C-alpha cells in the first residue's frame, strides 16, 4: 500500500506541531526540511527528510532542496492520468502541502537592511510548491496559513477534505503568492530606484480589518494595508478604544493626518467630510491649538475627526470635554495615562494612537485611487518644494508672511477648488473660513468669506491654484483681505496683480499647485 504523504515546510511555525500531529494520527507520512523538520522532531513526530525522498542532497546552502521531479511530480500529477508514469519514475503522490514563505516582509521592515539580506529572503521553492499544489487542487490540499489548520484537520478526521475547501484554499494560496511577489517587486523597485512607471504592476495588500460599513450603511467595506511599508501608514495606528471604524472614519482620518503633520509647531486639525473645518498652531501646545482650531467652525466640527501632532495630555482632554463637541475619532502620537483615564468613559469615541515617528517620516509607495476598471497612481503631494516670490508692489510684513505660510500649508489639504482664510492670534495662527470643492474659484472665495468666524479684515488668503480672473481677488479685497498666496501662472496674472496693487494689498507666488480632487 502506498504512503499518504504530507509535505510541511513553513517559515511561520505557529501550530505546525499541532498540524503534524493531526496528520500523523490520520495516517500521513510527514515530509519536511530544515527548521520545520527540527520543530516536528522536537515534538516527537516522525519525519522523512525531503532529500531521502528525492535521493538528492540539499545543495547551494539550501537554495535547492525541493526543486525536484519527485516533489513537483508528486504534487502536480493527475492521479487518474499519470499513475503509470509516476510509478515508472518512483514518484509518490503528495496529498497535503503546508507551506508559507520566507520572511521577506519582516526582513525588509528592519532598519538598515541591506540588499543582499533582502534577496536571500526571496523564496523560490516555496512559491513553486504552493502554486503546484493550488493548480492541482482537485487532488491536493494546500495550506498557507495556520488559521486553516484546525478546519482542515477536522475535515480529514471526518473522512476527507471537500472539493469546496480545496478550491477555497487554492484561491487563498494564489492570493498569498501574488501578494508575496508584489511585495518583492514593489520593494526592489523602490530600493533600486526604478523610477519609470512599469508596463505591468501589482500592488501588495493585506486585510487589516473589516469595517462597520462603507461610505453608506448598505456598502460593505474592508481596510487593506500595503505590507512591509513603514512611514505614515494608517495600518500602523493602534485603536485604543471606541466603536469599530468605518470607511468614512478612515478616509477622514487620512485627510486629517495629512493636514496636521504639515506643521512643525504644535498643531490641531479638525476634519469633516475630508476637508479641514478647523486648524490651528499655537506655541503653548495642543490644548491651546485645539481651542483655536475648534473656534474656526464649531458647528461643522460636530461629528468630525480631530488630530494632533503632539501627545495629548489631561488638559487637552478636559478642553475636549468642556467643548461638548462630539468627535468620531481622536488621533495623536501619544496620550498620557491621565488623559487615557479621562477618555475611557467616552465609549463611542475612537481613540487612535499614532507612531511617534510620524513627525519625521512620509508615506511609502505611491498615492493610488481606484477608478472603474483600473487605478490611478501618482506621487504623494507631501514635502514638495515651492518658491516664495513677492509678486505685488507691496510686500507682506513678517507677521503677515507667517500667516500666509500657515494658510498655504492648510490649503493643500482642502479639496479643490480650495480657498483658505487664516489669521494670526496671540501665540499662533488659526483657520478663519474655508471654500472647498466648488466648481469655480470665485465661489470658493465667497464661501470662505461666508464661513469666517472671526473678522475677515486682518485675514490672509491662500488659493491652491492660480486665480483665472481678478474677480476672486476683488471680492476678497472688498471683504478686507490684504494678503494673498497662490501659485501664479495664469495668463491674467497682470490683471490680478493690478487688482492687488490697486487695493494696496500684497501677493506671493509659490510656483506650486496643490489640487486635491
């Protein structure tokens, strides 16, 4: 009677002894290699080394050990077609393949990893066995995750693994190898600085969590992260308390964090529907920054996202509570023990702890957006250099120039056409009206002025793109704005500057546009 063979060769050895023990009890002979074989033997399980089956030793420091016809023939052979051929060549059928791959992801996640170190963790034999087993799932059960061990063992004990289960496992196996290859190609492209857009691309994704729902309750939603990427990744944030996150929570949180980490000074940003409705920096720290940011538009802030670029202390939490404003999410790179204790009773509030390194890192990879039938990929709009050219006859004084810098940083996080009013306060700067997502820039100017919660005179204005006509500037000047910052580059720049100079105002050109659609 021929043996029933199971091949076990795993990098993640979680529960491998449990799987091996269950297979032995079910009458399987275990084949294995290297560390997996040692783990199985340490558990008292009998193991046949792969080289004993193949009759060929491992060579080239273990780089070649399972790439052999007796392994792949045993996995790939069609039992009802290739039996005679298998017998002629001494090939035995391998009915279970439990393989997961070299730890490339954890290797490249280490600071200072070298290219040779990473290359050594590119698995060759493992993906080959997984793909062979998945292709031949009519006969072979392929396991790539310890999460599947218990259910498969239960089916084996019950008489055999069902066709449906083998099919499902095969799909997951191909997803596993596809993500692995995508991770390798993405990392190597970045490390080797392959700048051109490839003719073919794959984006590695790993499910982080299911979400409460999508943009609307009838839409299912899931959060996937790019494995192996550090930097500013929402997958690196830790939820400390609160309800399950929704699609909109994460989308708004992303927009909020993009905005608040524009600033080196202590900052607070409040976002509602992807747009900042409150933003401030203040030298006294996060409590003062929050009080100012909320004052920019306390009505819109209700149900929004609030984020800080400094750790939150108990005084900041007291200010949050005193405001009586309901926030969906609170995020910061740290919370004091007293702050955590004071937040704990607010069970509906999702509290997100951010990695401390967000002040010094940037998002990895590229910015991607799904469209029907494809993807749009672009560089992240972070850290872009810009000019600071005084284009008007009059120049802003130092305080006004600092307010313009603040407004310009906020503006790049607002949906285009974006207009931002801001002004100086004692010890900081605060948002004072936003015009976002309008089809015409002049309407965004009108909207920003109408949303101002402080006097418009004394405010500065930032525009994410050039003014196509003087009308937006004329409306702003009439409302009391005396300083502007914008990219410049319109064919009507002369007319726009004439309107600025005629009003005795000042205007700075940056030469950089910041559309955010």
